[in-house]
C-alpha cells in the first residue's frame, strides 16, 4: 500500500514558513501585497479567489480584491492592470482564469509586469523557467515538486512521465523536473502507447483533466503518483485524474484528491508573493 502524501499538511508547513518571513519583513516596514482580480461569476473561480484571500489573511499578506462584472471590457481590465503595475504598494497581480470569452487571455497575461506575475504565466517568466533561472514559478507545478521533495523522494536521475501538455501544468512541470535532473517524457493525447511510458516511469504527474485516467495496470510497482486533476463527478464528489483505489495498491507514494496538489497551489502563490516583494525591494 502506498504512503499518502498529505498536501494539506505540507501546504500548511509552507504557509507557516511564509508567515514567518512576512513577520520578518514587517519589522523592516515591508508589507507584501497581492491584488486579486476576478472577472465574472464562474462558481469555481469564486471559490478559488475566496481561498486565495483567506490564505493571504493567514500569512499576513495584504490583499486587494477586484471583483469585476462579466461585462467588463478588455480595455477596462488592461487599464486596471496598468495602474497596479505602476502602484509600488502592490507586489503581485493575479488575474483568475478563465476570463470571459470577449477578453483575450494571452493579451491580459502579457500585460502583467513580469516582476509582479505571481502566477508565473507571463512568457518572460516561462522563458526563465525553461532556462532554469525562474524566480516566479507557476504555482501548481512548483507545488508538485515541493510535494515530492518534502516526502523525501529524490528526483535526480528518475524517469518521469508527465501526462498532459497544458501551459499551466504539463509543460512547466516538465521543465521543473528537468531542472531537478529527471529524465522527462511529456505525454499527451497523441502519444502512442502511453502505457509503455507510464509503466516505465518512476514518477508520474497526471494532469490530463480526465477522471480516473491513470489505472492501476498502467503503473509499475513502487511508482510515485502525483494527481493534479480536479474533476467533479455526477454525485458531486471530486475525483482526480488517477484511479486512486487501484494505484494506491501498487504505488510507493500517492497524492489524494482532494487534499493533495490542490492546497499546494495557494501555498506556492503565497511564497511567490513574498519572493516578488523581496525582489522589488532588492532583498
Ligand atoms: N485558474 C485555474 N488555475 C489557476 C491558477 O493557478 N491561477 C489563475 N490565475 N487562474 C487559475
């Protein structure tokens, strides 16, 4: 039976570390501040944004909240981001995705000043990630790496299969694993014989957005399984991209859903806010 990786516990450890750092900065009259922008009323986004603001409160980061109506124009959003880019009190800017269809997401992400891009989605920060020099790393991928490391698992030299090639998880987590000296195979919907790749992997990161995609017979004994998926089933319950019951029997370590990767994203966001603040204050 696999050891369950407790993302709630590890994320709390990280938030407590961030809290201490915020207290230290406060002694120098430096107070990190995050602007959270939500456009429209996507129910999942409302929950995420509420949790992000709650985490700010917990660690002592000031949060500025902008809840804009779904009719907000692209120009209005870009103007708000421009004013936050210029505001020295604001260290981080987060625009919750997805945005309404009439707003160009790429244009919005590009408009955020890279040093305030606490989501790590700006192409400049993605570029730094690809050359192994990123300060602000995408939160969910960075959270996956922390879960592995803080569980005492050595990544160096391991064979990793990443399932899914999205810009917000699959691609960046592949780069982070590569920076940790893993040998990475990035699998996607056109990959031939995906079972061959997953069976051959020491570590599997599942981020395909398909409920229970990774089955027990697709993994080898002792594999480490990190489940990034959050899917809502017909009965209202959440499930991941991994068939937990099957994989738990063969894996050495596995993350649950909920309570695995999910809480790590916000913890890493808090960490990024402090990193951004320190870098802007030349600390
Ligand atoms: N929507 C889903 N995940 C994320 C995330 O990590 N950041 C933002 N800004 N929006 C999201």
